[in-house]
């Protein structure tokens, strides 16, 4: 094995870093709203099924490709002797690049709110929407000025990422996750206790444990599948990079199950925090998802809850850690690719790529702030369209790049490199791979068909499933 290549120093370090990649904004701010819309308990059940049948096999596949090849996302396919499949890595890197552009800016807004709750919570309570608008540079009378607050905080957020990446895999990424992830779990538990002890929280809790099959629909199932992929960081080949830093003695299948379990647990916990808290304070119909919910509606929740300001700060610190550890993994995937493929130096590569992604992200924030920048999109329902630039970025990654890259990984592992190679990669140093037959069937037939369906619906039906 290449001695000069970076490696995780311990199993725990790797697990926390991979869990840190998976656990992100997707779990804490997207998941609760989706779980609510999808019918509560029944959605949790479907989601769990998606993680088990599709999430675990795909994550295991990406990690195995990485560890077997000991290379970055693009180099991996070449090293395994299938140069023609490098496109899968390219799609992954492109997806990671676009996601980082906007993820880092949303991370910046989160950072803004940590400061906001700590220093001027009454101003947020007084006018939650106005405060959010002011962050984005929008005046109350709908006129737009430059969103410098959002951009400043995004720059700060990006700089934090760069500092960790420059320090390297072991003393940067691993060390940061070893602090950030336990902190995240502690905050989650504190918030859970706070939420569930609010008067009126039982109703929300009951909803999250209800199994109303009437809410079941095809759309819900597909939405759960897309959410599972996004949440587990699948389909961007980032896990190939993280897997490549793993020693051969590690049990990949066990680690995969553990990482998926942690990610799912955090998503569920976030659901059990947010939904009951909103039920108890604002009422059921205020549960929502996305930016408006995370930054605007939640203000009312914290305002009404005893000790709300402290819990507000804690909540945004939680989001911040989640966003940072995910963003770090995205950037590491890109930096590993650039340094290995082109022989560039790590520090300079990190600084330049972070700067470029930050600048492109500014366009995202500016469009959120109502500057009329347009992107381009094509699907069978609307034909050629010019959605706002920020939406176009998300369409490209969620509707196109993630499913294509995931499909590429499945086809590669199922039909080209073959499930036997994945199994052989797992079964080294006395490790046993329990359900290898099931894995082979899933990766060859079932997962590719499900992803094809997602792709067809997003191109033909103009739908987003992540
Ligand atoms: N999983 C992250 C979240 O839940 C976001 C994400 C999607 C991601 N794809 C990724 C992170 C790839 C790292 C790599 O928010």
C-alpha cells in the first residue's frame, strides 16, 4: 500500500468523519418537515426501509471502491482497471462542487443565526421574516440591496472549512469531527428533552409515532428514497474518497451499518425535536421545511419556549456543526481529486477551490435575495425553462447528478467490477460479510431500477426527489 497516502488514525475517527459527512442540513432541517408531510410514523418506517435496502448497499459500494483503489473519485475507476468508468467520478466531483457552492452559503446563514440568537434574539423575535430578509439584503418594502451580511458570514464559514482541510485528513478532518460529532449528539439530547417536556408536545410526538397508511403514496416512497440518498451523502462519490483513507483491516460492512444507523438516528431525533416543539408552540400547520422554516418559523418556537434563547443558540450551533462536517467532506472530495489527479499542492488547491466555490455561491445568495439571475433547465413537462439561478443549481444536483452518479456506481459494482470484488474487498483479514447474496441482488438489479425510476421521473416529470 502507498505509504505516503493519508489514513484515518483510528476506527472511531473514520466513523465520526463519515457520520459527520452524512449528518448535515439534510437531517436536521429537511428531514423533520418531510417526515411531517409524509404522515409522521409511517414516513419514518418507509425511510428506514429505504436506508436498509438502498442506502446501506450503496454506501458499502462506494466505500469499497475507495478502499480497494486507494484513490480519489476519478482515479479510483482507473486504478481498478476501468478507465472508461471514470465519468462516474467526474459526475460526482461536479455534483460535490455545485453543492459546496450553495451549501457553504447556507452554512453562512446558520453562522449568522448563531450570533443572532446569542446577541440580539429580541430583534429576531420582533420580526423573524424581516430579520431573515435583512440577512439576505432585502428591504421591508421589497427593494434589494447587496446581501453583504449573508455573504460575509458565508466567507467566514468557508474559511473555517478551508482551515480544517488544509490541516489534512488526520489532524484536520478527523480531529474536528472528534470534537464536533460528540458535541452534536449532546446538543441533540438536550434539545430533545426540552422539546418533549413542553406542554402540548405529546400531540406532536403521537403524530410522529402514528402509522396512518392513508398517507402512503408513491410520491412519499420516492421522496423518502431521494432523502435517504442525500442524507447519507450517497451519489457524489465522496465516500469513495473517505473509504480510500481506511486501512484494510477495517470491517467495511459493519462500519457502513453503523454510519447509516447514526445518520438515521439523528434524522429521527431531529424529527422528534422539531415536530413536537412546533405542535406545542405554534400549532401543527406551522411545520415546514427549507430555509423559510429553519430561519423564520422556528423563531416563534424559541420565543414561546421557556429558556428559548439558550435553546435557540444551541439549535443553531447544532446546525452549524452538522453543516461544517458535511461541507468539509464535500471539499475534501474535491481537493483530493485535484491534488492527486493534477499533482497540485494541498494548501494552495484548498484556498483556490474554496475561493472559487464561495464566489459562485455568491450568485446563489444574490438570487435568494431576489436579484433576477437565471439558470437553465430542461425537462419533458416544462421544456426549456429559465428558473432562478439558485433553483437551477439544486435541480442539477438533486435531479440529475446525484442519481446519475449513484446509478453509475451501481452499474459499475454490479456488472463491471462485479459484486464478487466488493465482497472480496470486504472479506479480508478474517472479516465476514454476512448478507453478501442479498447485497449482490440489490446492487445488480433492485437499486439500479429504483434509481432509474427517480431519474426518469425527474427528467420526464420535472420532480425533485432529494
Ligand atoms: N448528507 C449531507 C446532509 O445531510 C449533505 C450531502 C449530500 C453531502 N451529499 C453529500 C455531504 C455528499 C457530503 C458529501 O446534509
